[in-house]
C-alpha cells in the first residue's frame, strides 16, 4: 500500500568511481533516481546497464550514472573493519573518493592519506599526463627571479611620476573653522 502512495521504493547502492586491480575507488552510498519499478532497476544493475541519476548521500548531489564504473546494491558489497570490501567473491582494498572527484571523468590514483575513519587511501585526479606536457613545453624564465616588497619600486625612476623641478611644490591650502563665539 505504501508503494502505491509514494511510488516505487528507491534502490540504495554503493557508488564505485573506478575499479583497479584489487582496488575500488569508493564514493560512498547513493540512491538511484528512476521511475522504473524496483525489479527492473535491480535487473539493469545486475547487467551493468542502469541509465539515470544517482543521488549521493551526504549532500544530496545528483549525478549521472555514466560517471561511475559500478553501482552495487548495498547487500552485494560488504565493508570490513580493516578498510576492505567483499564484492564479487573477492576481497578488495578501498580508496575513498572525495566529493571533488565525483564528477571527474579522468583516471584516479590512490594516495596514502588521512580520512574520516583514520589512515587509509584517498583518491585523487591523475594529472601526470598534464604535468609531463607542462614541464616539457613551459619556457624557463630568463635569469633569476627575485621577490620584493610591494612598495619597493615606488621610488624607481622608471616607475615614479616625473616631477617638474622648476616649480616648487606648494603646500595645500586648508580652510580653518572659525567659531563666532570666540570673537566676542
């Protein structure tokens, strides 16, 4: 009866951003947004063919399912206390994917880091290809670069405004307030 009132019950899943050899880049839990019946959504998940929106837990961000490598029903993946997961009859290491990487469409790399549960692996964008191109193509600055205070060049002859030496600087005229009560 509740299903008729509120529509199809949502399917909750583990959201996996990337699957590496023995390592899962895990975003966390999410809820699939679909108008299809629960049985049809679970069948699409089993075949790896779900198309639609995923509402990620902890903020309600909704992203397209194509951004993720796998969407796994909660019962099919079990987390262990030592930061690993049982999925597809295998034991996987986990790397936590921060929110900034959820919509990233490139490759992720796992790096040692500190996360909510203690130390472990944290995923980051793989920028090694970009770094290689930048280092190779970026021209090196000629000579030595020195840093100085912001106002150090104010008196430099090429930057300072030229003064006309023929006219001496006149002091600014100031008006004085006069109190009429003092004259009497």
